[in-house]
C-alpha cells in the first residue's frame, strides 16, 4: 500500500483520532473515578467524626471511640484508622499506631464554621456543655468547623486525613487507603493492557470504513476510465444508498454532457472548416494550373489575378471569422467599450442594405438617439451579418424590416425578412457554425454559415442576446436585446 494512499490516510487519521479519544476519555474516567472514591472516603470519615464534636469530651471517650473504629474495620481488615484529638494546646488522645511520617501539628488550623450558630470574628466562644448534659435549646450543641481533607504518605502506607473541630477541640481522623490505591492502580493497568487491543480494533474498523466510504469513488474511477473519444456517451447512474455522492455524480455527468457536446462541435467544426476552406483553395489551384498550361494570349493575366484575389478575399473573411469565434470561445474577445449611437449605426446598415439589395423593399422604424456601451466596429459587424442574412434568404421582391426601440433598461432591435420559413428542425441549429438550412430555403445562396454564429457571440460579449423570435407565414424575425447606456 502506497504511503500516499488516500484510503491509508483516512484509516490512519481515523485510528489516531479515535485512539486519542480513547486515551483522553480513559484518563478522564480514571480521574473522575479517583475523585468520586476519595469523596466517598471523605464522607465516611466525616460521618464517623462529626457526631463527637457536639460536646467537649474527655480522654476515656476517645479510647472507646478508637476501639469502636477497630471493631468497624475488623481485626485484619482495611482500612485501618488513626485518631488524634487536641483540646487547645493539650493532646487528649493519640492512636498507638500513629505514623511518624504524619505530623499532626503541620495541618493548617480550621477557621471557617459550617453551622450557622458559629461565632463571628471578635465574638466570645459559646459556653462548653458539661459532660453528661443532654443537648437541648437551653444547652445547644457546639458549632462545627468546616472540615479539611488531605492525603499523607508515611513511607509504608497512604492515609486519607480528615481534620474536623469545634471551638474547643480538633479531631484528626485518618483512614488507610492503600487498598483504594491498589484498586485504582489495577484499574489503570487493566485499561493500559486493553488499550492496544482496542486501538487495533479501531484501526481495522477505520480501514474497513475507509474502504466502504471510498467504494463510490472507485465506481466513479472505473466509469471515468471507460470514457474515451468513442465512449463519451457513458454516464454514471445515481446512487440510492450513498446520497452524498449524488451531487458529485450529477456534476460529473453534466461535465460529460458538456465534453460530449464540445467534442461533437469541434469534430463537426473541423470537418466543416476543412470543407469550406477546401473550396476556395481548389478554385485557386485550378486557376493557377489553367494559367500555367494556357497560352498567354488566350488568358489575360488580369482575369487570373482578379479571380485569385476574389478567392483570397473569401479565405481571409473565413479566417477572420474563425479567429473571432475562437477568441469568443476562449473568453478573450476584447472589446473597446464606449458610448455608441445605435440609431445612427443601424441607419448605416439600412443604407448599405438598400445599396446591396435594390430589388428588395427596405422598411425601417428606428427610435432616434438610442445609445449603448459597445465596441462600435464589432457591433456593426454583427448587425451587418444580420442584414446580410436577411438579404440572402429573402424572396424575389421581398421585404426587410428594421425596428429599434428602448424598453426600460434594454434596447430591442428586430430584423425581419420575407422568404421561406426556417424548418422547425433547423431553428435550434441556425446559430451553429457552418450550419446551412434546408436546401429548399437556401437555394444557391453564397456563404459559409458563420454569420449568425459570429453575430451572436459578439452580441453576447456585449452582455446581450440574439434569438430567433419567429419564422412563419413568409416572415422570419431575429431579435437582439442589449443593455441601454445610462
């Protein structure tokens, strides 16, 4: 498996993240368990010592209390208890097994009271109840100080110490927590032993899940491998179980649609361009061969040069149009935008049409002084192409209508011509390059089929649109919309 494998990276990242989560949660769980167990031991110590703080008691009481602690713990049971009692500066009781490593004098004195009847700062202490007297409203229990708890080590054992007291006495009660520490250590060792197996299972699970998650990607890869120039019609079916990949599949299929369309257009464009360029080249070759073989007297040079020049102009026109279309396809058709009087520009186009087609009736309805931001030279070329198209595909004695009007923030220009309507099958393809309509409509019309394509690309570059509005009842109408200048 390559170290750059995406599946391996996903498995390693998932395993690392889950492993860190397991280790972190294990440490947190161990700490919470330790704190909860210590809190339980503290409650036990407090429960054992707090009832003996209501009165001032003598040393015999504490001897009996320690014997009771031994009974509670059992003869050989743990935890064992230690007890130290001080009344002021006088030690009332100290356990015989009090560890030397635990210094009772080292614990900070208690200052805060946990009962509401504790004396405030500067107040006198309440009277100490005498021994044997019952606790009553006249003889209330002594207030208790807030206990403090510590963990002490004496070298052999670990003790949990509770320091409790009242205004007169301080009790230090400790419990052996070696068993508690041993249990926590055993819990830690068990977790550490189980952790490698858990990480191994996590790694295997991450590897399996990575393979399962990447299965749709594998399907996409296999489908993409089958896409060739001869198999651009391949499409990936939508997935029913993995809905997250449907968006990717939709985008991929849309890309294949665009690729197939572009490939077909490029193939057809190359074939048509070769065909259109082949015709004038063949004519030029024939003229040159005839001029070489024929005597000079039979074929005047001016006639040969004129014919060749005509074909060269035709080739130049085709090449210029193809260049403009290629720039438009690449998004590099540069425009020199400036305010242009569209009304005057269209009037020039109408005048040129009248000169080129004197046998046709030219009608015009042009609103004056309509201005657009445009590259005047390119936009006029697009309008000339529309007018030339209306002349070529008109009938004898027909009509061409030019209309220009402003509609809010848009300029609407229509060019209509009489003649055979465009068949329904050709209406979606009239703007395709080198496309020629039905021969019954085009007849012997000259042209290469680039005029409308180039006109639409130029108008789109001006943020406008050229569309076939209608073609029926002996009238075909092309509509141009452009944004009006402010």
